[in-house]
């Protein structure tokens, strides 16, 4: 396998992710977009051309084997890529959100925009 082909090896796993879990429509392999790669793991995004649902999958290359796991998502490709690059939130920020959720007048949009 040449280095150029090895960098695109995640595409081999698409044959296992061939049908939309929502409408069972067939995914177009060309619709798969890579938004992150580290070592032997690739994160891809697919949008079903039938029902427009989004699917995110992690593809792991383990020697000659390829494994994948995925989930239905509401994230567009741009959202998935942006959130993947975002800094993780701290434990203090998580606890702050929990405390704010307990208040009846909590407004998530205002909280997010204040950060």
C-alpha cells in the first residue's frame, strides 16, 4: 500500500457504513468527508441524500484490520469540524452549567453568548 493510499484507507470502511440508519437509503461514498485524523483514528461525517440526517463515524485502523463505530447526529459537517477543534470545557464550567440549569429562568443562548 503506498503512503497516498494509506492516508485514504478510512474510505475502505465505508462499505460497512453503506446505509442510513434512519431511512435505510444508501450513502454515496463521495459524500463522506474527513474532519479529523490522529494516528490510526479518522472521524468522518456523512449526510444522507434521502432524509438529510447526519452520521458521524470513527474509523480505527488496527494493522490490517479496520473497525468503525458511529452515531446519528444533528451536527452538520462544519459544526462537527468546528466543535472538534474547540477547547474542552473545564470541570468548573460543567458544574456552573449544572447549577444554572437548576434555575427556572435559565437561558442557554444567553449563557453560551456570555462565554
